[in-house]
């Protein structure tokens, strides 16, 4: 089968033939219809420090996908051949304290598809049946292909109560854009989002952000003052940029809550006075809650959440290089690759 492979340590990817994935008794084999490009795939393509530390080539990359079940192991009873599914890409151990407590998103033994084992940039992928998420018919495949980052946004945006609150999102990447839409969908008051990229800020505005700020041109503090906002109630850090995180902490209201999704460098420093004297709640967010986040995002989609607004490009897999170049340029929302029939 055809797959997008990180063959050797170092930059680059190859679209080439690889063996079909093997399948256990509790697994299903999925014929992949579409795979979306994530920032993580870009890190792997570029071979940055994180990738060099984490990835063991050869590896089929990719973790955001939708497809149809074409085969299933003898123990799999709940799914049918032909069924359309996406899947949670974090494969948890099932036996640790958190898995057994019903909080597997906190499993310390998580294995990620497309990172720690072969992934979804392939014509076929094998997945444990318990990781599957059936896709209801009204949801188009090009949206179901990126349930994974939709779930990151939903997990983060739903962590704290934002109804009627003033929310600041730092970073209008695909996840920040979707989070802005979710905050709007569920009834936040002001949804302010920052970035340096006007194209993405426009997507965030289309999604429902009430005020966009290009921090290259405008001061966050000044904008809040002009809007009559004394402090932000809920912060969603989605840039992974230390300056953005510090700017957010500076403008939080006393007793405010901050959910941290962006991957900050380990040497990030902050002014702890902001956290301590303002009594802030800081919460790290990883992945998606299994499967409560999946439930929430599916129901939001079925009740009019405009996820399609962040989807800017659907391309053929043979044009993957163009897709990765788009992601690098930042002149895109989500980019989805279509596999041939
Ligand atoms: P992305 O890199 O596409 O988006 C980040 C955005 O932040 C970019 O648009 C960039 O221009 C903007 N930015 C950079 N500096 C900024 C600043 N000083 N102020 C405001 N904006 C700034 O990433 P994404 O795919 O949208 O993901 C968002 C973040 O979440 C990334 O850091 C990603 O690594 C991380 N992530 C975390 C998880 C998790 O489970 N915790 C999962 C997926 C992604
Ligand atoms: Zn576990």
C-alpha cells in the first residue's frame, strides 16, 4: 500500500509502497479516505529537536483521519464492515490507575499513532476497535478527518465554564480558530484572539471571534482597555509562544482560569506574581477526553457548529508537498489530503 513515510533521521518525507499493517483479534483494518496534516506532522517532516528526540524511523506518519472498516478481528463485535469511522489516536494501556479510573486521557503509557507507531498517512491503518469513533452520516468526511484537533480545541475550550465570560485565546492556528468558534457556539461574551498572521485572524473572526488582535500592530492591553475589560476570565493558550503566555497572564482577572494547550519550550519563564497574587488556576490540556470530548464535538457538529470554516484546502495525497508547504507558510486553516478510491 501507499504511505507517507519518514524513512531516515533528518528532514523530508517519502510517498512510497510499504507492507499492509498487521491486525490483532481486537483490531479493525480501516481503508483511509482522508488524512489531515497536523503541526506535529510538520515537525516530523522538518526533523526539529522534538522529532529527533521522539521519532524512530522508518515510520508512517499521520494521526488525523477518517475511513471505512474493511476487516475486523474475531473479537470485534460492535462494528460492521463498511462503517465510516474516525479514531482516537492515543492508544492507552488499559491497566494503569488512570485507565482503570475512567480517565484514560491521563494514561502515562499512551502510544500515539503516527508518532510512536505507524499512522494514518497511508491507504490502510489498523486500530484497536476500542479507539474507534463512528461518524454519523450527516457529517462530511472532510470534517471527520480532523476530529483530532477539533477535539484538542473542544477539550481546552470546555475545560472551564466560558458562558457569559470574557475569553482570550492566544494563537490563531487551526486549533485556536476552532476554539474561538466553540466559545461563540456555547455563549461566551467577548472572544478575543491574538496572532501575528492576518489570514488566520480573519478565519478566527469568521468562526466567531468577536475581536481579533494582530499583536504585531496592536497592544492587547490597550485593546482591552478600549473595550472596558478590566481582566480576562478564561484564557486558552494555543500558541506555544512564551511571550503570548506572559501577555495572557498579565491581563488575567483575579481568580481567572487558564487552560494550556500550546507546547511551551521547557525554558519558558513567567512572572509568578501573576499566578499567585491573582489566584489563577492553570490547567494543562493534553489530547482529548475519551470519549466525552468526542461526544461533545460530534453533537456540536450535528447542531450547527461551523467547523467547515476552518477547512481551507482539500488536496490529493499526491500533492502532499504542496499541503506541507501551505502549512509551513501559515496561509491556511486545516489542510486535508484525499486518498484515491
Ligand atoms: P499552530 O502552530 O498552527 O498555531 C500556533 C499559532 O500561534 C500560529 O498561527 C502562530 O502564528 C501563533 N503565534 C505565534 N506567536 C504568537 C504570539 N506571540 N502571540 C499570538 N500568537 C502567536 O498550531 P495548532 O495546530 O493550532 O496548535 C496550537 C498549539 O497547540 C501548538 O503549540 C501545538 O503544538 C499544540 N498542541 C497541543 C496539543 C495537546 O494535546 N496539548 C495537541 C495538539 C497541538
Ligand atoms: Zn493507562
